[in-house]
């Protein structure tokens, strides 16, 4: 079954596994000796950045694909290769200070169970949680639905490897249901709103702001 799961990722461009989440790591204190767990660590870029910049003393990553995982092993403290939903992770409960999940929860068969039963219990009370996923409530998806279409693509919101789709509200509910207190939820792109978006927000009091979020960016902490 793991081979079937990996099949869709084998055709991904190399750039699919690139990217360093400096925006998340820079929120963590320097020199704190933190233990960080990242699900979907790719080639280890984010973890390497955390280690060399003094944000982490120990950085563990879980990665489905063997190729990127092999690269991550060269720069992270520990790398586990495989499907996190099926793995028995070799960590003690309440042993991590932060959990990172960048564009991964939408690939899970049951992200609700994975968070509640496997991942959040590994966090210390008050540990930071960072998660982002595509926003299926984006206006481009709604336009597609109005045309009677649900066309899958090789990347982006409609990536054919996605098993789950979220709106900002359902994303928040999933994390909160797993024991995560949300401190911030908003678009991943923090560039200034365009003219149309500002007009819509002004007329509607911001009720439809989520239509302009390509990706959902959630930051929180495990409830104490």
C-alpha cells in the first residue's frame, strides 16, 4: 500500500520538495534548546535552518519519500521514512516543543485521527503548532464548481495527491478538536490585499475575506 501511496509523488517536480519555512522558525526563541518535530520534512531545509540558527537543539523529521528523506538525513538530527499514519513513532509523549506540518495534512487519509491520537500527544503542554494547507474555499475553486467542474492538477489547491480539502473554518475545527489552541489563522501570503479584495472586505465587513486565501496558515499551541 505504501508503494501505491508514493506513486503519485514520484512524478512531482524536484521543486515540490523545496522550501524553507523561515516564517515559522523565526517565531521560535533562539538558544532555547528546543526539540522540534516536522511531518513532511522533505529534504530537511526547514530543519537545517532551525538548527544552524539556534532555534532547535534536536530536529526530527518524518518524510514519505525515500529520496528527499535521504537528503534530510544529512542535515537533521533524526529522520524517519514512511507514512506517518502507519508508522509507530519512536518518541515519548510530551517530548517536543514544536510541531510543523507544512502542506501535509491534506495528504492524510484521516488527519483528525493522526493529530488527536499520534501527533499532538507528542507535544509538551504549551508546545507550538504550525500548520498550513490549501484553501478549498478560494474563489478560483468556487468558479470551477460553478462551471460544474472539479479538475485535478499536478500541484496547487487541486493537486491530485490531496485526499482532504479544508476551508479556514474546518481547518481550525480540526486542530482545535485535537487539543490545539489557535493563536492565529490567516492566509499564508501576507502581501497587501488587492483593490478588489479591499472593496469586497469593505462592503461585506470582511465576511468573505477567506475567498482570497490560497493557503491557510494556522499557528497555535497545545492546550495546557
